[in-house]
C-alpha cells in the first residue's frame, strides 16, 4: 500500500492522501446513516453502521487510507465515566472527581463493538486502502474527563498545578487503557494507529513534557513490543516549539502537523527522515477555488522528495462542499 510505504519512510510522488474526519456531516449519505442510528454514540457502537460510514468517503473519493469511525471519548465512557453528546454543543461528561469510578476491567466489553468494526473493515476495504485505528492521546482525553466538556479546559489546567498527583493518576489509567484499546485494534486488523493529542497545546513546556510526551512514549513503546513493525502517527496539535522534542522522544513514526506549523519548520525541528502528515488549513477546503489550488500546489512543492501524507491541519468541517474534496484529491493525484 502506498500509504504504508510512506509511513515506512519512502518518499512517493504523488503522495497518499486522507483527511481527518473524512467520514462526517459534509456527506449526505453520512447524515442519512446518522439519522438511522438515532444518536452519535449509538452510531459509534453499531459495527455495521460504523463500517458503512467509514467506507463512504473511500468509495466516493478514493482516499489512500480509511480511518475507523469512532470517537476519542469512547474510551473514558468504557472506563465508566458518563458520556453524552448534546446537539450542537459537543460532548458532555460529569467532571471527574474520583478515579475510583474508573474500572479498566470493564472497558474491553464496552468498546468491543468498535473492535468488531475494525474487524469488519479489514474484510470490506479495497486491498490498496490502509486502515487507521486511533485513540485520543491521554492528555487530550484527560482534558475532557476533568473539565466535562470542550473549551479552554480551565479546570484541567488548574488541577495540573494544584493537584498534579491526581492528574498523573488519571493519565496512568488512560495510558494503560489506551495501550489495550489500540492493541485490540491492531489485532483486529488496523494497519497503523494514530494518537490524537488535539489539545496538547494547552500545556506549558514542563507539563507538556510530563503529560503529553511521556504518556505518548509509554504507549508507543508498549505497542511496539506487542506488535512488531506497527506504525504510529502522533498529532500533538499546537505543540509549537516543542514539536521537535515530541518527535524525538514520543516514539512515533510520523507526525501530524497543524495548520500553523510549516512543513519547512517541522522538518528542521524533527529528526532526519521523519514522516510528516498535514498541514493544509481546513478553511481552504471550505473556500475552494484559487486559494485552495495555490495552497495545495505549495504543499506538494514543499513536500516533494520527502515522505509526506497529504492531510488537513485539523478535521474537515461540515460546511465543506463535496466538490471541493474531489478537487483536492484531483490536485494531489496530479502531483
């Protein structure tokens, strides 16, 4: 598979392409399945429907990789923390006060439908299409668990100073649970996995090293012992000047770039030969036209001769026209 060849460090032209949140609300067929499922969590935990929405963008646009349709907060739900998705408001959890409510022994039984989705996808995806499993990075998942919702994560940031031992205990539970969760995805057929540290950038340097880099390192090290040759993509969004340190220390094989990090700066900061993914601004996919065409041409020029996977700097938004996605794929395929 072209995607896996690049993850192994090969520079390929034209490069492979997939998009974060490529299975989502911008597709009418996704909205139809979501309505059938009834609610978002039910969709994530229905293997037949989750398989279908994972396959939809691959069928339509011919992406080089499919990413498992699920959510990073399935894991804390599986551990025992309540989870609901408020319409138009995003996820809601009761802010975690006591780690005693978390039960790692029950988690595998709760997320078993997600693993079944991976198993089904392994048999239904085109042979040339890679399957990406994923989990939220421990720091990012902890932010939602401690604050109870997205936003500035003020409570998490305060607890990191006032009760660092409590935050460490939460992260320790998440590290071990994430290892088991991702390992189960690999065993079920995922070709590689991705760690979404989408809120890594809320932590100052010392906390970034302790709460982001070190837990990611532990997960990567354990997975590579269990699954020889498994490839791991890290996405420490808004890491800024700590990006290179993350790339050197976390043990990932590829680095997802946000839209504010240039390819040249990332290459200079990272170890030689580091595989890069991203960093197209999602807004360009909404706007299309000359702005998107020019940005894609620049991205391809900057990445040429280096192992690179074309992607966005964050997830695709619901207001993106399908025609713009098709145009993006066309531009990339031309090289």
